[in-house]
C-alpha cells in the first residue's frame, strides 16, 4: 500500500469513521422517507475524499454532514427531474 493510501486510511479511520453512527442518525431523522441512506453515506464519503485530495477539508465532521445533506438534496432533485 503506497504511503498516501495508508495516510488516507489512517485519517479516515480517525477523523471520519467515528462520525458514521451520528451521520446515519442525522440522515434518518432529517430524511426519513429516503430508503437510500447507505447510498447517501457512500456518496458522502466519495465527496469527502475528493475534497480532501484537493485540500478542501478543514473540518471533516462539518464537511461530512454538509456533504450528506447536499447529496440528499441532489437525490431529491434527480428524482423530481423528468426527461423532456
């Protein structure tokens, strides 16, 4: 495993993963009608890791919850959009 990957895994395990139960509870409370909470969590992690690679994550927990909210809103928009 390259050093970057092990550093990223350590960062994720220490700074992000401990917040997953709270993130799931937040999504369930805020968006109870969505059955895709697992997909939202994975999308949130994807957005977080992309932003981290570009240096855009100063506060991982805040970024995590904001990205999850935005991912849920994006999902609602996609469901509402109809092809013309």
